[in-house]
């Protein structure tokens, strides 16, 4: 029996041109969470950081760019790739975590919403194109896609623009070693409904929120530098060790739960597009996922990675990965009709989600 499925008909991303290599942090003064200066030489700190995360460089937005500017470029590319009229959009859903992040103001600016600003920058006049934001930590873009799927399957919408963008470089504490993880970027998709007798596009999804015990593993706080902390500005703070363990324990189970609902095995999956948070962590998550199926061998090409050269751009990592592969801009990776892929993310909340998708 035929039904409506949600499919990605166009993808787009924006990778800022400004490359920041690890060497750029050699002059930083690093402090620990107690406000004590770290005496370990920066060369050792940077070397250890790359060993743990696999990050050797990241991308930053230019000073004149704000978050909605990055989103605009990704959205325009997705609209062009889909070949749709922007006036036919039913929804514009914008995932982010820090609002319209600027160089000269640390305050969170979300009025008007970034989705409304993006709609204005796109020049969309149609008042029926409903624009709103979603904040869900790093899994925000994946969660926005899940929401869009419900709209499409209910018959409420036919065409939806889903965007994820963040500028983390402006909310990271330069005196915190974790600042080297964060990056900037944007990714977008156009989603449309397609009637089919056989399952395609979004086959299913799973989400969870573990706020009771894990709500403060990612939060905002003052600089670790006691002098800078006097300014009372808030910076992104992370309990990296506990977060690593949480992700390792719960992300594989969440992905498996989504596959189980569809009676699929991990061996049915061609690609796992996972949030680019930490290269070593993502590798460990994938290995743990395969062990849940009593499999020791993990196919080398199943998990494409951008973390080493793009860093962690939060909500933008998964749609950027999807776009780069869709445009055949990642060596050794492609997507063919019939391939089943997983899109998964984990982040502040703590939240986890996973989508199973068959390429039309």
C-alpha cells in the first residue's frame, strides 16, 4: 500500500574559508576549572588534544558574518539543488544553540528568531511559510528533520527547509582547552513528500533526553581565567570525561533501538553519519554499536568523518556531512539509490537522536 514518505530533495552547506590550525592555540594561556594556570607546555597540550580528538584544524566564520549569514548560504544551495520555488516552502525550521552570535556582543540574540531572519534574507514573502527555531543541543538539526517528517506525513506540509547553523568560536573560552574543539558552519536540506509503494526516504527515527542525571554536562559558565571571569560573560563549558562515557553507553543503544523498530540489522547500513564531536569517541561509538550485534569487524568506509579538518560545528556537522557526500566532495564516499543510512547525534540536554533513511 502506498504512503507518503519524507525525502531529501536538495542539500546545501557552508564551510567557512577561515582555517584555524592547532598551532594557533600555542600562544593561549590555559586554566583548569578551578582557575589555576595550567603549567604543562602548550605544545604538549595541543599534541595531546589532537591525539584524543583527531582534530588538527577547524573553520571559523569571518568577523562580518553572523549565524544567519552562514545559514543563508547553506539554505540557498539546498533550494537550488532541490529546484524548488522558495515561495512554496511550508516551513522554515532553524536549529541553533546560541542565536545570532556576533563578535562584539556575548549576549544571546534570538529576537526575532533566526528562522524569521533567514526567511527575510531569503526574500520569502509567503506568510504561510511558517518560520521557527529549535534548540536541542548538537542534535538539534536531526530533531528538526524528525519534526519536519511528522509535518509531511500528516499532510500538513509538502516542502520544508531545515537548517542547522552555529558559530561556536565566539562562545568558547580561549582559556579553556576545550575551546580547540569548537568550530563554525551551516548545513541545510529541502524535504518533500513522495508517495511510494515501497519504503524510501525517512523510514523511522528515535530520540531520547536524559536530563535527570546528565543535564549539566554541557552548560554555560564564566571563563576559567579568573580575571576574564570578572566580566561575567558566559562561555560554553563541557564535562568531557562524563560526556564521553555517556555517549559511549547510550548512542549505540539508541541507534540499535531505531534499527530494531524497523527490523533492520547494522549490516543493512551503508553509512553512519554521526555528529562530529570527537574522532576517537565516534570511532568508539561505532565499535560499540557493532558489538551489540556480536560483530567485531567494522567496515572501514561506513563512517565518513570531517572532524579532523572541520572541527565540531554542533548542529551543522550532520547536514554538512550529508551535503558533502551528496555532492561527491568526500573521497571514497558516495550514496546510491537503495542505500540505507543512519543520521545520529548526541549533545547538550543530554539528548540523543537517530534517523534511518533509504536513498530514493
